[in-house]
């Protein structure tokens, strides 16, 4: 820590010295270039961009300065601007580092194909490239290629970030045991925190899961599975309104993941809003037409709205898809108990949320967690 502070102070001192020189000679191009580079090294990216703009107003930027501007934009999270600079450079130059920067900026702009297609020359030259390629293959659903990259885990020291990214891939493919094993090699990485946190959640260790998933969300606010896990923790803690809004956010981020919409629906149902719950269940059913629990859950929500015929129809569909469907059986039970008025969200919660159901002995809360943790891979 003391070394880092000393280095930071040294970089700032150099920048201050160059800025003082620039005050005396504001149009000196060499001085502008050196000061922009010093600003970048000191982490003052806005100042770096300002100095490069001053340079460009006098003379077009050299390729080296265009690269600095791209790196500065990337450091500020302006990935499309960075991508434009890197692509302009790539038209006249080809090197592994530039290929990596193009792929990284593309991925952060929402296009993962360049990352997935990174060449072996780039992987050999840039330590972080293997992890970026793995994430690209994972995102695009090219799972066979992604899985083959697991051979890199046999190295004594895998590429930076690779253990967590590979654990994330295995988790999404349903290989939970190996996912947890590899996540343990990177327990403080965002991926490792998410995988271990979700494993704790599935085991019913809610406090520990919440702690890990909060840390994951803090280190990477864009990690949708951390948000999903936090929502499932809130659901298990019976904080239903908070769980509903959190799970909605996760479902929107994960888009095609039916389990997220299912979990959000149950949170809304327990929060006393069966109409909104029905919308979420319907969305899950559209995403996965063979998902029995989506049909059964929709039947439960419709039953609570008094729509008996519609509820019966969806319960029948659920039980045809899966005779062991928990929610399908629950909808049928509610129909039989309608005369006893066991049809409010609070009554339902007391009856089923933490009570073992079916032959598995799992509670509904545990089942929702399991469904929420399963990923679909129908990326269109």
C-alpha cells in the first residue's frame, strides 16, 4: 500500500511539473503529448482527453496518441469512443494488443463476436485475452469451444481472471460441483463471489449468501446473477416487495432466463399482487414453453384472482408437462380448498413457502432458488 501511494505521488508530481511547463509554452506539441501521457498514467483521464483535444486542434494526432485517447476513453467507460479509435488504428496496423483492445471495447459495447474470435497469437501475447475469449464464447452460446478452453485450468497459474470465468461457464452449464471447485481458486473475484454465493444460497445459508452476493454486486454492479441471487435471498427472508423489484431487475437484465421471471412472479404473488405475478409467470412460460412450473405458477396466480377455469387449464398443462410439478399440484389443491377461502397471498405464504412439498422434500423457497439458478442458453 505504501509503495502504491509513493508511485501515485510520483506520477502526480511529474504531471504537475509538465503542466507548469505547459503554462509557459501552451502550443508545444511535444509537451502536450508528454503531458497527456502523464495525465493518463496518473489516472486523470478527463485531463488527458482535454490535452489531446488541444493537440488535435493544432495537428492531427499520431497513431500513438490516438491509442492513448482510446485507452483513456476505455478507462472512463466510454467504450464506443474507444472502439472507434482502436478500429481506426486497426485499418493501418495489426498487432495482438490492438486486437485485444478492439475485442474488449466491442464486448463492453455489447458485441462479443470479436472477443470470441480472438486468435491464438493474441492469447499468447496478452495474458488477459484468454479470459476475454472465454467470456465471448460463453455469451454467444458457443459452449463446446468454451469448454475446450478449460485445458488452461491445468496450468500452474491460469491466465488472469480465467478461473472465475471458467467457473461461471460451468455453473451455467449445470456442472455445479466443478464450478464451485474452480470458483474456490478465485474466491475474491466477482465471478467467484457470485458462484460461491449462489451455492451458499442453494444450501440455505442465507446470511452468508447475502454477504457474498453483496460483495459481488459492489465489485461489478453489472453482474446480473449477483442481482438475481440478492433477490432470491430477499425472497427467502420474506422481504417480498424488495425481492419483487430486485428480481424484476435481474430478469430484465438476464432477458431470456425463464427462472428469473418465475422467481420474480412468486415474489409479487407473496407481496399480494397476483395480477403482476401472473404477468411474470406468463413471460416465463413464453420463454420456455416446456417449463411446467411456469404453467403451474400461472395457475396459482389465476386462482388467487378468481379465474377458476383459466387456472384449471394451466394447472392441467403443468401436470401434463411434469406430473411432479409442485405449482401445478398446488393450484389443484387451492381449487379444492376454495370453499375454505385459503386463497390470499398471506395464507398461501404460510401454507407453502417453507413447508416441504412433493417427493423431493424441498420447500417452495428452495425450489424457487433452484429454478432461479438454472440458466437457459437460447440467445437469439
